[in-house]
């Protein structure tokens, strides 16, 4: 699975090369919930409930049983990071895309970044300001 | 040559309800299966399974039903069938369950399997029967079923061939 270092000699090398040969187990998504109106807030439970109801609508009970985790959620600006097994990524993404209302108010999920590595979501190259 | 590939599900409906036989029809089975697919796999699954989905054959007396759907999505239908708990027909609910006997690519293979299966069931009955009269009756039907079955099989074989060519024309 992980091939590390070039094992010449016994002294520790200064850098380590890591090669992942299989696809990683989980995928991470950074998402943003947008409302047409302003001033709507929902807590983490309602947020997770919304995602599960979207999955249930599009993919039924099988979809609702997907192990989706909300790793972080910011209530102020409705940003969240989700973790999902790689086999359920397409299901989750399609369900998020097709969600359109929350309590009869129009809303939309924007998927900002996706990555198999959580650390990759720390920075966004699209937000870099170049001189 | 290119054609649409289908999968045929040969299922038996198991029910202990006495009025079950008189009240089921193809439309009831059709609705029940579609509802359960919608419940298990949502809008997406329902849309996938609805392509070319149909109830090809229903025998209310033996409870045998033959369902057709596209090959690409047959696993969606397959995984939903065990979750059927009742059939709804004429505003009444009948408790039942579906037992998938065979999944075939053509109606002909399903028919072959069904004849084979029914013949085996007769032998099981013969082994388990208690009274002498029963035993003789079953032995008789085993013998007759071979002869009639073969004949019937040949004639129906041609029919199913015709149907297949019809399907491939579509």
C-alpha cells in the first residue's frame, strides 16, 4: 500500500517519498449552502438532516444509509466539510446538486473543493491573489 | 448487431392470505414493485428501473411472476425485491413476500428453469407425502408432467422465440 523511502543504508534520510497505489478510502468535500433570502440559519443537526433528506429523496433508503460525516460546520457562513466513502461520492454529490428547497425556501449547495486528502482543503488555489 | 439487453426475474409470491389468489393482477404487482424500488433507491432508482419495466407473466394460482427490466439496472430491482412485505390491490393489503427463483437473460431460459423447478418440486412432494393415495396421485402427475411438459415445451418454445425476435426488433 505505502512504499516509503529508498532504503539505502541505515541512516534516516532527510526526505521520504510516499506513493499511494490504491485509491484512498474516503473523499472530502468542502461545501457551501446558499439561500436566496438572507438571514436563514440552521444548526448542525438541521444541516445533517438536510443532507440526509436530499440523499433519501434521490437515492432512497440505500442512499440515506450512506455513512456521510460532517467533519466541520460553520453556522455563521454555512460552510461545511463532509467525509464520504469513495463509493458513495457520486451519490452524495448528485443528491447535493439536486436539492433545491429547505422548508419551502430556495437554496443550493455549492461544492467548492473535493479531495481524497483532508489537508488539501486547507488552502484553495483559486482564492490566491497573484501580484 | 445491437440490441437492448434485458434481465428477467422469475419470482414466486409467497402469501398465507386466503383471498390473495383471486385479487392479484398484473397491475397490482407492477405498482407494488415500483413503489418498493422508489422506497429503496429513490427517484434515481425508480427512473432507472422504469425503463422497459414490465410484468411479463403472472400466474395467480401458482404465484409465479416474471418481471422484466434493463440489464444495466437489474441490480437495483434485484436488491429491492426482498423488501416487499405486502401487495396492494383494490384498496386492500395482502401480506406477502417475493422469492426470486431465477434471473435470466431471456424468457426462454426462465421458462426452462421454471419447468425444471416445478418438476423438482413434485419430487420433493413425493418424498414428503404420507398417505398412499397421495403418493399415487403425485407419481401419476410426475409421469404425465414429463410427457405433457415436453410437448408443451416445444410448442411454447416457438412462441418465446417469436417474442424474442419481436423484442430484438424494437
